[in-house]
């Protein structure tokens, strides 16, 4: 991507300083982009595509390293979404919430129902944190 950015800048007869002023970044940032020591963020890519009269797609397609980085980030975010649904805390929390609703309906006890619904929701939201906390307590207990 760096070579392409430099080639496009030179085709417009612009110095790094002039480009940096138009985008509102430092000259060093432009230098880093052109020497593959960093990548412009999405807003700067938009500005570059406007200045160079090209598409972001064209800027990115010619850089396999950036494409791999984008694909890896997408894969990681997808894995996190899948991981959340496979989290046992989600199922435990749902069971406790349904138990609270069932007991609230059959026993008419609103306090127990509300308490179980709150506990179930907290387990769904903070299951991983609860596990970390309990592991730390166990670790601390074993060290003493």
C-alpha cells in the first residue's frame, strides 16, 4: 500500500507536507504510510481516496498485508460472537431466569422471582468475570 500511496501522491505533484496539511495529519504519518510502517485509519483512507480520486477498495485491494489484517479482525470478532453463545453462563442464566418466572407465577412470590431474575441476568452478563474472580480467590486461598 505504501508504494501505491507514494505513487498516487507523486502523480498529483504533491509533497508529503502538502498532503499532510490536506488530511490534517503530520508529515511523519504520511511517511509511515508510504513506507509501510503504519496504515491510515478509515477516515484518512476516505480523504486519501477523495484526494487521489480513487476508491478505498482500490487502495486496499492492492495491499495483501492489510487485507489479511482486516480478515483476521473479522474472524476474531466472529469467533467472539460464537463464543458468547456457547458460554455456559448464558445457559445457566437463562435457566435461572425461567426458574424465577416459573416460581413467581406458581407461588406468587414476587420477591423470589425478582431475585432469581436479577441473579440470572448477572450470570449471563458477568459469567467470565465471575469465573476469573473465583479462580483468583482459589489461587489466593491455596497460596496461604
